[in-house]
C-alpha cells in the first residue's frame, strides 16, 4: 500500500484517502437555517454562506471573493456593504429561494442598521 496525493494505491485498487473525503463544502438542506457572513474592504468583498446542521454547528455551503470595480471603489463603506448584500443574495438565490427559515445576514457595518429601523417622522 502506497499513499500519494491523497490516493491510497494498493495492488489492483486505487482509493481516496478517507481523511481527505471529509466534507469541507456541504450540500444545502432547505429545511435548515442559513446565514450569510459578509465583509467589504477598500478593494474587495467576501461572503460566506453557512448552514446550521443537526450537530448544532455551522457548516460551510459556499463562499465568494471578488474585486471591486474601479467605480465601486469610490463608494462609501455603507454603500459597499449594501451592494455586497444585494450581490450575495443574487449569487445564492437559487439556494436561498426555497428555504423554510428566515435568512440571517451577519453585518459588521453599523451604518446599515439604519435601514432596519423605522424613523419616527413626528
């Protein structure tokens, strides 16, 4: 038996190493809760889609990392964060559209909490 590049080679047989087969990216389950983690910087954005599984742990479903266009780099940080919310919902809409639970979007930009409140205009 010889191990090479996560393969186990033995006489007449080639198998994958079971340690390497441990899931990193999980298949989405529409019956479980999703949450999106996002962050925007001066030049790039990143998002992570996770899901709560039966073991009460959040497992990675998908991730993205993109560079901002030159025009988008001029946006204020709260506009970049809001753009990122729209982009990640569009990116994973085929997964998130059929979920039975509310989607939680984790936000580190306090300026966006204004959009969640109803201003008192009196």
